[in-house]
């Protein structure tokens, strides 16, 4: 590149000399002028290419620095306490088993509690609106009329809103047991191991920890806010739609059959949602533990390899790094020379 630049600059220099010679013809001077004008973009292109190349060269320098950082991390990884790592993996294995057990039991308990709560509410509404107390006898009505319909609609909506809060509390309680297991993971010990790696790898691991931690916190403490991806509406909207369908089914009345069927549908929606939330949260918890174990396995695998490396291997790697850096410095000097001309 520098040779080409010098060649173009020589053309410009000779053209300038020719133009300064009063004995040269007008025609040749016109040709020299045109050649000088056409050479200028060539010189600019070489310099611009050199500037771009210098920017790309900085990336290469970063690659060499990254290789050196990895090289420097090897003794730290090789010297990490394998005993501590194996202890952490054992604790994680136990945590995984407890999460799976808590997930099964928590799912069962949550469904049972929500069903009991909803059954009590629907029984209360049924007795209030479809049973007619004419002491000493109680009569069951098959329908309620137009004037009572809106009031039933309002009370059913209120009971659904109340049930949503109940579901949320039940879910938070049952999921909190799994959440506590995740909180028992010793992040400080993971952090100690992370610091053994090179800076780039450290940054990636910390970003993953922060991302996973944020997702776990939000999904376990606000279970009804973060529904599975298959839900396009909020839990409240889904139940509201079912209630509105019951009320709008007939303009004049609501039958006991339709009321009971709607209550069953609402109960089924709650069951389905609880099961799906638990499955998703338990899956997230298990994946989190597995990622932690994968991190430790990765550390142990690297440790085993690095402990087998000889002093000669390390010296050869260091020489290679220094050689590449020196080659890049020579290229940089060459490029700087082009830019400064």
C-alpha cells in the first residue's frame, strides 16, 4: 500500500514539474493536469483505506489481548479448589431434587386450595340466588329473572375478583417454597469461581446471573402478572370474559344450569392456569440449577486440562501471543506511515 502511495505521489510530483516547465507544449501540460486530477482520488482512496484498516487492526489487537487474558486465567482456574466445587455441585443436586418434589406437591396443594375456595364461593352464590327460602320449606329455582340478572352478574364479578386475589396468594405461598430453594444457592461461591476466568467470560457469566435472577424474582413473586406465553390476555380478563358470556347468553334470564356450567368453566380455567404456571416456574427453577451445575462442570473440565499443561506449553503459547502482537505492531507502523504522508 505504501509503495502504491509513493508511486501515485511521484506521478503528481512529475506532473507538477512538467507544468512548471515553460518549454513543454500546451497539449502535454493539459494531459499532465488531467492526470494529476485523476491521481488525487487514488491517493485519497489509499489513505481512506489505511484509516479503515487501522480501525480493523484495533479489533485484532483486542483479540490478542483477549488471548493473553485467557492465558493469564489458566493458573487461577487450575488452582481453584475442586473440593469446594464438588461440594457446591452436591448441594445443587440436592436442591434439584427438592425443587422437583416441591413442584409436584405445591401444584397439588395449590389446585386443591383454589378448588375449595371457589366451591365455597359458588355454593354461596347458588344458595343466595337460586334457593327460595319459604320456611319451613326451601325451594330451588331453575332460573332467575331479568331484574335479578344484573345483580347476580355484579356479585359474580365481585366473587371472581376476590378469587383472583385468593389464587394469587395461594400461588405466591406455594411458589415461595421453591423460591427459597433457589435463594439457597450460594451466589458468592459462584462469584469466586467466576473471578477465575478471563474478563470477557466473567462479564458474560455475570450478565447471565443478573438476567436469570431478575426473571426468577419477578416470576416467583408475581405469578399472575407473568403468565405463560400461550396466554394473550391477563388472568382477570379471561375470567371476566367467561362471566360476561354467561350474562349475555340470554337477555331475559339466567338458568341454574348455565350458572353451574359457567362456574365449572371458571374453575377449569383456574386449574389449567395454576398447572401451567407451576410447570413453567418449576422448569425455570430446574434450568437455573442445571445452568449452575453446567458452570461448575465447565470449570472442572478446564481445570483438568490446564493442570495437565506443561511449562513448555505455556511458554509456547506466550511466545505465540507476543509474536502476533509484534506482527500487528509492524502492520500498524506501516499503516501510520501511509496516513501521515
